C-alpha cells in the first residue's frame, strides 16, 4: 500500500469520527484558497496590465497600431519608437539632469524634515502643538493657493529691500535652481509636510532611555541626535528619501514652476505629443501625428521615464514598504 | 565676589533645543507659506498688474470682484469645482473599502505574498505626478476602442447586465448606475490606494494575535471577529486614510481644478483671479475635511 492511500484512509477515518465536519472544512478551505488566488491574480493583473500594454505598444510599428487583429504582440517588431522618443525627449541629457536634481532636492528635503521631525518628537517646548498643527496645515493647503505670490516673489526676489539696495533692482531667481532648493530647506517642497510627519512618528517610538543614557554619559544634545538617534532612524529616512526621489522624478507642478530652464524627464514627457507633432511637421511627413501614433509614442516615453524608477523599486522594495509599516502611523 | 551666573533650567534648555531643531520649518513656514498666503489672500481681492519694465507688480483693490468673476463669470470653474467634489465623494468610500479589503488579503499568509505586495505598492511610485495625467489620455484611447467594439455588434456579459439593471429614474436603477460607475474606474481606484493599503496593513499588523485566539476559544466566528476586533482596532486608521484620500484627491497633479488654476496663473498671468479661485478651492477642501473628520472621529475607537 502506498503512502498516499494510507494518508487518505486516515483522513477518511478522522472524517467519519467527526461526522463529516473535517471533510466540509477541508473542502471549504480549498475553495477559499482558490477564490483568493483568482481574486489576487485578477487584482494584480489589473495593476500590471497598463504597463504590459505600454510595453507591447512601444515595440509596434505604426501600421500595427491601426490593425485591429493585433492586440498585444506586435507583428512588425521594432525599436525605432525608442530611438525617436529618445531624440524627442533629449532623453540622455534629461535623464542626467533629472537624476541630479532629484538627488539634490530629495537630499535637502529629507535633511530638513529629519531635523524638524526630531525636534517635534523628542523635545517639549511652548507652542509645540500650535506648530505641529501648522505642519498639518502645510500638508493640507494645496500648493496652488500660494503659487502665484511665491512665483512673483522669486521673480522679483528682494528680501527686505536688500537686493535692490545694492544692485538697483530686484534679481530674477526663477530661472535658477535656487528658489526650489530654498523651499526644500524650509520644508515647503513637494510633500515635505508628509516627511516631517512620518519621521516624527518614527522618533516618537524610540524609547527615552537611550537618549537619557547618552545625556548621563555627557553627550550633548546635537551629538546625541547625530550619533545615537540618527543611525537608529536609517530605515525611515531611507524610505522618505526614496519617496522624495521618486515623487520629485515624476513631479510636474513644481518643476514647471521653478525648474523650467532645465531639461527634465517629467516636463519633456508631458510635452512629448506636442514635440512629436512639430517633428512630423518639420520633417514634412504629416501635419499632425495620428492619435494612435502619438499615444504609442507617449507610452514609450512613459516607459523610458519610469524604467529607472522600476529598477530602484525592484532593489529597494523593502525600503519603500517595510519601514513605513513599522513606523506605526497614528492620529 | 562673583555674581552667580543665572543658569537656564532644564526645561528652558530643552525648549531652546527644540526650537533650534524645528527652526528650518518655522523660517520656511513664515517666509514661504505665511507671507505668500497673506499675499495671495490680498491678491484675491485685487487686480494684479505686472509692471512692463520689470520693476515688480502693483495691486489694485477691487473688493470681491475676483470672487464674483471666478464663480459667476468664468464659464468652467464652477462646473469643474462641483464635478471635482462629487468625484471625490464617490471615490472616497470606494478607495477606503478597496484598500481595506486588499490590506486584509495581503495580511494573510500565502505563497508569493512578497511578490503580490510589491505589485500592489507599485502604483505608489508609478502613478505619481506627470504619469497619472498621461494615464488619462490612454483612457481616452480605450474609450475609442469601446466605441469600435460596440459598433461591431459584440456584446459582453457586463454590458447586457448593465443594460438590464441600469434604468434611469428608478431608485434601484440609479444605485446600479452608481455601482457600474465605480466598476468602470476600478483601475483608478486601485492605482490611487497604494499608501492607504500600507497604512491599513501597518494597523492590521499591530493587532495582537492573542486577541483573535481568545475570541476563537470563546466561540467567535471569523465574521464576528472581523466586526468586533479588526474593525474597531483599525478605526483610527480609517480616519487617517479618509483625510489622506481627500487631500490626495484634491492635490493630485492631474486634478482638473488644479490644472485649470495653474493654467490661469502661468498661462494667462491673471494672478488675482487665480488666487481667488484657489482660495475658494482651499476653503471647500478644508470644510469637507472638517465635516467628515468630525463625523468619523465620533465613531473612532481608541484602544490605548
């Protein structure tokens, strides 16, 4: 008698003893698992499908787009779409600039948010709740509300009339990177409030004993922060940094406002279909790109924009998710 | 005789240190939030003129003319605003239920859980900023495809069902229409609920398993466990998620109202009008958050 039949017999025996309860329960469990697997597969497919769709579109030649018999596998496989898109987006230059700016910006943002988050979490000072409410307010206020005056202020940059005192007229900062970096240092960049909140949440959960031990041993306040608390907070800081990097990478709003002089991926991506039209017009091929063709080009451009992010995500997936779920978000 | 130097108390020292740490925020807030906010408030009551020779700008007080213009004169703004709020109110429950459901699924143990989690959190990264806006163009293309399919006389089960269930006018018909609306943009909902899933998941993981064990021994079914343990334990996170979802919806870069305001600011240089519009928008946003969180916070159960 084989092992399997033996097991089956034992199972039937136990089933008989429980008046069929075991059988019902096992069947229910198997059914539940199958349902769950189908559901999870479906939801995953829902999320991944647009990406797959874009990949297949990006390899198609133009005639494939109009062929209704072609759904996902291109008949005329080509990589010319990538070449054209790279040319239109000035891809390599934009990639370099975007990496550089995203790194710089997220570094500034997270550095500032770490200081502020630490201050809110570990010290008692008057008006603390008031200031923290202001942090929440910063998260809530749509940046559009303050954009117009901020834009004007940086265009005619003149704090306290000092600049015009020396040079005669206010300087225009809008075409440099400076305004945005200043904003980031002042915790007013893209989603800075959120990073402050998350980092504060993390530092609040660190036991007080560690800090006190450091003080007793004669460690100063800043040194305690720098030597004791900061190494502890590596996961949450990494995670905030990753988010800041990724969100800055794809951001259009702030980039359009403050970084218009730079060739950024997000900006050239959003203007891609227009530049395709101009390209076709100049080359004398067509007055305007057809809708299908322009959307295929945009799909290629989107893919090329997110490929670096996807690579980062594959390697740092834990950094994105785990530390966030550990930080214990509470009201 | 030495005069005894007055030393700061420990509390005072701590206060100074605390203020030093949050100094970047205070400076940033006052300079780049408070000042522009006040300025934009003033702008919204005035006509802003840019001086042609690059010597700054002037403001002319015009009372509530800009608000009047935004609401009564501008052809699109009011419609966009109402549509936007309606869309948010529809999306909010759907996003919450979806993310809670997915968090429950992902909290269970099964093979390949890490992989599935990675896929579900991918939208957090891939659907931000400029990419969300582009997704809409694709939706337009998909819409065209639908039209083509409809004319070619092929009908699917869902369309037949929709035709049967959605009848204009009756209450049940409206309800089903609402449901089909939701089903139609389930992709949008899945894409925007990444952070909410993480938040719910972190909440579910903090519930101690001993609580479920005790309940099970007392004869609680899984259904009862869900309503009596899981839901109350994550109820505070529901509030967090509601607020996050609302803010996210209002501040998303592909938000039509936002885009409209940006266009008026950068494209038409009508700073006064755009300030008035964004103030209306901000106040709407604040009022909705206030009302909803007031209602929900009454129901929240705090464990500690």
